[in-house]
C-alpha cells in the first residue's frame, strides 16, 4: 500500500479471520453477535443481507471515471473535478469496499456516501447494484428523508405519508408537540418499528469515524517501546539543548557586561595616561624655570 493506505484495513481483518479454524470462528461469531446486541440493539441480525449492506459495497468505476483517474495520475487533472471524488475513484480502482474507503480517507460513512452519490450522478461510478441499495445511499447522504425512503422501500404509500405529515403538523400546531414521522406511522399501524430500525440506526451512526488498529505482536510491541524510548530521548535532548541555550544566553550577556566594563577601564586608563603626560610636561616646564 502507498501513502495513506498503510492502515490496517477491513480486508486485513477478513484475512486474519479467514485464517482461523472453524472452532475459533464459532466463538468469534458468538462474541461479535453479543457486541452487536450491545452496541446496536436495534439491528436485526437475522435480516442482514450482504447485497443490502452499504458498508460492503465495492464501487466500480466507469470508463469516464477511469479516464479522470488516469488524467489525474498524469498531472492533467481537471480543476472542475472535486479532489475528494478522485480519492474515492482511486480507492474504488483498488477494489476497496465502503468500509475501507472510509478508513483510507478518514471519512465517516455519511461523508463517503455523499461523495459516492456524486460520483454515481456524474457517471464516474457505475450504477450496477440493487436499486434498494441506491435508496439507502440517498437516505444516508441526506438526499431523501425517512418518509420518502419508506415509500421507495414499499413500506408505505404516498397517501399514507401525506396523512402522517398532516397529523404531525396538527400535533405541532395544536399541542406544540413535535413527533417524529416514524413514530406517527407506527402509531397509525402503517409500519412495524422493527422494519426501519436497521436503517435509522445506520443513519444515526453514519457520522462516526472508523479506525482499525493492527493486531499487536511481540515485534510491534518491541517497536512501540523503541519508538517511545526514542521519543523520550528526543525530548530529553531538546530539553538539554534549551537548557544549554539559556546558559549560553546568560554567558553571552555576562561576556558583554565584562566587555563593557573592560572598555570603560581602558577609557579611564587612556584618560589617566593623557593626564599623566600633561602633568609631566608641566613638571618639566617648572624644572626649567
């Protein structure tokens, strides 16, 4: 990997997991399920579908996107092309999924989805994945709200949404109560809350960054200790340098003071020498008399 792609990526995690025996994978599955239940209580593990997971989407760049990427590599970049789009195209060209693209570029999934959507709309990335996944992209990117998203998912109709919005407005105007549209639709019996919790959870967590640290080994621990030791030595050297520099400043100041005193003494000696010469001349004159 080059540049920023020196991070420990999601694909590295999969490689490590894939190398484990089945009995370890079983234990890992149980532990991960427990973590998911704790961190995302609203995620229905039984409903998870790989083709519907935005996180696992591997964007495929189009011929136009590939051309932009090649021109950028040759130093012929078009100033009209947003640099963030080029970053996504570069990661997509390396067959990275959305998780790794976020890690490589230090983006949240919300930021990544907005950039991905722009690439799709400008035909830099192919629209060759399920339409339901495209709706999720629109929702996470903030292009559509939960009501329209539910219509696109065939969970509710347009009339049902309009009725719910009217109830929401009436509640707000009459009682000053602002209820979420999902809550109203659930109370109307139009949707089951469990049907949308997965998407609402993803939307809620889409502003968080992801960092995967490489596994610790004896060698990495030793290197970490060495780096810390070098850092400490460097700090000690800087501290000693600053101390010596302060002492030098004091010595230079003292030396200037001594030089000033010496010059003053020389001036006094010259003045006394001059007076002595004048005195000898006068004395010689009086002797002649």
